[in-house]
């Protein structure tokens, strides 16, 4: 399609004009949309496309991502795109199409250099409040003891940067998660890929709801300057220090003061982060040992 034939975003219909459409009609709009919002599809298999001036469809989404986003919207004041509809995919249980609101704004990594110092402080303070709200989110099954991992009716395999390139679990107990990381440390030490004296996995803190990818490109500032959090695909209940360990590097890449900012947002857990760094070899190269 040539540039002259591409419909501008502003001239797209609103959700109020689209909500009567069938699932198939919405998917046709998704497949034909020229408005792809992800910058580099060569490194990300997820597609997010505008179908309306205030609406996008994201694909694929796992059920636990949909559940997490809805859970956060109903239990916190954190701004996250509202889900309008979910449409099952055709090739498996974990590939839903999710119709959600489009946030008019920019990601924090692109807008940060242009922000005034006071505005940067307000963003960090808002993120700090958001993380504290997340840590108060109730477990989805009030009558059960929390288990580690994504939201679901039963334990689900854990994914994310702290687990390496492969899934871990599922774990029915916190102790199971701790044992997994203890084994990774043992592998790294035996293969001489970690120092011989590393502090053990810290299981002293409670399992709390964790975004687990709270890096600047998953934080948005809308046109009114409000702070939004997007992409809940690897979120779940994890030890309290996981948030900092997963986000610190992304903030350090954005700013020379990024490490300080990450600590201000999620707390100081550098020793626990060093534990993850110590077992990196076992998480990747030695994942099946």
C-alpha cells in the first residue's frame, strides 16, 4: 500500500463506531491495518495495530496477561489500557487477540531526555506509588495460599528476564521456586561460572504482584502528562525484590542516574540482583543441567 493510500490515524473511526462489529470484522481490520505500533517486529513476535483512533488490537496475548490487566484495573488506580474485547485465536489456547484502548502519548524512554527535572521527579514518584499499589494487590484466590507465577486458576510456568530463555516451573509453592533458584546456583558454582561464595536465594520476602518488566519502554506518558503502564505479559506473584532485579538494567540504560531511580521506585535490592547475575550462566547455557 502506498503512503498516499494509507488512512491517517486521526481519520480512523472511534471505538463507539466499531463496537457493534463482529469478532471476524474486527480481525479483518487488524490484518489490514497499516498502523503497526511496534518499532521492530524482527525482535518481537507480538503485533499491536491500530484499528481505530482510540483502539488497538494486540496479538498474541496469553489468558494470564488478559487476567492480569483486568485484575490491576479493578484493584488499583494504576493507569493501564482498558480491555474492550478478547477474541480467541485459532491455533492454541494462549494466542488471544485483545482489543484495548490506545494511549495517545509516548514511551518514557523516548520522552525522558525532553522532560524537565521536576517532571522527571513526578514520573518517578508516580511509579513509586504504582509499585506500592501492586504490592498490595490481593491474590486472585482469597482462600488459597499464593503460589509464584502468572495469574490463573492453577500454577502456570514462570517466564521473564529472571528465568532466562526458558520457562521455569510451574511452582505450586514458594518453596518450589526457591529450590529452583538454589539448584541454578549449585549448577553455576559446580561449573565454575559463579563465585564459590554467593548469598543464597532470598525467600524472606512475601510474594507480591509484580509487573516484572517495568522498564521505560513499558511506561507511557499520555498527552496530558499522566503515567501509564503497559504490557503485563510476564506479570504475576513473585518475591518482593523481583521487581527491582528485573527493571534496574533498563533504567540504567536510559539514564546515568537510572540505578538510583530504579531504587527509588522499587526499593534497594542490589544484593538480590547480584544473586541473579551470579547464576546467569545456569539460566541460559546451563538451563537443562
